[in-house]
């Protein structure tokens, strides 16, 4: 089968202390301090074999994530930009949907032909964090497309317990579009986990500000609107993404280079500030100081964007505003996946407008290169197709 494989050189920065665990496992805890000179290539690999508790999926659609882009992009020294857990070489891709083609002998709740989407966090279920109900913080965590082979391939083997059926989504959108929409479940659950599971949500009528309108930020905008926010304001530098933000539910969208975000929010709220501030831009050293100045009493800051930077914060602001900061990682557990699937199947949440291009697997590297322009919403890879399409026919590419 064809697969998009990422290779990189293990070359820790001089000031990075490699732990004994990292040496033994080959995993880097802070990937951006270890992996250098990445290369992405379409490679022929054998179809993966499944174990007794696994299923084999024919991959129908895969979304390109910002983390995939950060594997491709490097700093001036050639190090990848993604700061999280990684082990290479690996087949990348972790936002996906597919059709079950084979099940292991112990699998009873799925059968060939079932449409599913899957979690990316491969939690063990046995360690203390897992047993305490924190699967996103599993001690033995593996991550699809980060430390083990992912879904930018024609097939993927995965434990059945990480799969969620998407029949309702296919019924609403049809099979062709439904698989693409279902592939966005994973990034949407990341925002859902941050907004509602970690930060506890908000009362209908609350004011929500989202900083960054990439796919995670767009999902946060759509979820906030669906949950009854009184006003949703987004800040985004890309004009195309600003337009997408309005399509999925933002009431006001601004280019933060043209305005002072905290002044805008204080004006719109008549001086009261915004109740929820979502960091989805990955530049907290820029966004958090703006959030501090526009925090409503009892306000919340929700950190989703990943960035290897320390952020100055004046804690007195949190005290006098009765405010809180919530860190969020992952998407597993807490009914995150089934609730997002239900919202999409019921028509409460429709993020299909943010799909701005579709590429074949053969053109996946070109698709990631396109994403680095930071203009698209969600780019989808279709391993089951040989034609790459964008909204305009002149951008369409036919591959052999």
C-alpha cells in the first residue's frame, strides 16, 4: 500500500538534556528540540496486520493538521517546529475516517463495512492516569501519526476500542461528503475537550473570543455558537480564514494586526470583558497579554495552541478578576467523541464549509506545502481517490 512517511534525524540540541526514557524508547518528549532535517516521501509499505482486539480500516479521508505542517516546517537550524511527543520514522496523519474491512477475533461491536472515525490518543487503560480517568495523560501514551503509524495511507490497523461509528454523519451528508466531515471529528473533539470538559463550558449568552482561526479555532467558533454564546469574536491574520470564521458562527472577525484585540473586546462588551478566551493560534506570548486585559469577572482562558514558549502572566489579574486558566491536551474520554458525532449528525454543528481543498495521497506533500501558506481551513487527503481538487477547477490536478 501507499503511505506518506516522515523521516528525520535524531540530533538533540546542545542545550537539550535527553532523558534515559527518551533514549530507551526512541521517543522525543519535545520533538522540536530533537528532530532535525525532516523528509516526507510517498512509500510502499505492507498492509498492516491486525491483532485480536484490532480492526483494519480502509482509509477514506484524512485531514492535515497544524502539527503535520509543523513536522514539515523547520527553524533556522533545521529542527521541526512541533514541540510534542514524537518518534520517527512514522506514517503521519491522525484526523481520519474509514471503513472497517477486517476485525480481530475478539472484536464483537464492529463488523466489516462499518464506517468509523478514531481517536488519535492511544491510551493503555492500565496506568494510574488512565485508571483515574485521565486517558489523555496516559503514562504509556502512543499517538497515531506521531509515535506509531498513522492514516495518510490506504489502510490502518487500530484497536477497536478507539473507534466510533459515524453512521449518523453519513446519513446527514451522504457517504462521499460524510467521510470528509467525519475526518474532522478528531480536531473538533480537541476543541470540545478544551472548552467543555477542561474549562467547564459556559452559560448560554456568554461572550467568547477565539484567537486563531485555523481548524482548531474554527471548531471552537462553531462549538461556541452551537452552545449558545451571546457573541463570538475571532482574531485571525488570514483573510480567507476570517471569511471561514464567519461562515461557521463568528459574529465579528478582526485582523489582529489592524486592531488591539483587548480594546475591541472591551468596546463590544461595553467594558465588561469577555467570559471565555480560547488560545488556538499557538502564539500565547502574543495572545495571552491581550486576554488578560479583556477578562470578564469570572473569566476563563483556555489554552489549546501548542508552542514551546514561556508566557509572562500577571497573576494579580487572575485574582482580582476571579479568573482561571485551563490547559487542555487531547480529546479522549469524557464523552467527547460521541457528543461531537451527535452534534454533527443532528445538524447542530456543520464545519463542512471549512474544507477548502482535497488532494490525493500522491499529492499529499504538495498539500502540506500549500497549508504552510496558512490560508486554508481544512485540507483533506483522499487515499481512495486519484484526483486532487480545490474549489476552482484551475487548481485541480490529475495524477496517474
